[in-house]
C-alpha cells in the first residue's frame, strides 16, 4: 500500500483515535470524554455510516506505529476539518455503544 495510501479529499481514521483505553501518546485523538473503550473497525465503520459520511474500509491494515496489530482503518470523504470529523464519529460511536 505504502505511497498510495493517501487519497485526495479523504482522511484516514484508525480505531485507536477513538480508544478511551489509550493515551494521546498512544494514538488517541479525541478527548477522553468522547472516547469509547477499544472500538473495533466494524464499530467505527457503522458510526461513520450513521454520521452520513462516505467511507472506504481497509480492514487488514496495521498502523505504522504498531505494525504487529492489524486493526484496519477507514478512508472518509473530507468534509471540513479533520477534528470536526473525528468528534462527529466519536459522538456516533458513543451513541451506538449506549444502544447496546
């Protein structure tokens, strides 16, 4: 994958970005109050779909900083700042987890 991992007009979202069990140094990107414990790629995909965002999942990928953990990631169509998208998906993840 390497060099063509970047796609125009998309952002990459890894499950760790929303993981309340991780620190910021370990890769969490949202505040702890918006984070969810150990979200899986399928949960992240569902949250993105619920937020009405276009997505393309790459389920077998591993983050370069943790190549031993194949968590997968999702390309999301860029609509506004990445932080805004992260918060939107994080809120959807929380809502989905509250339902289960």
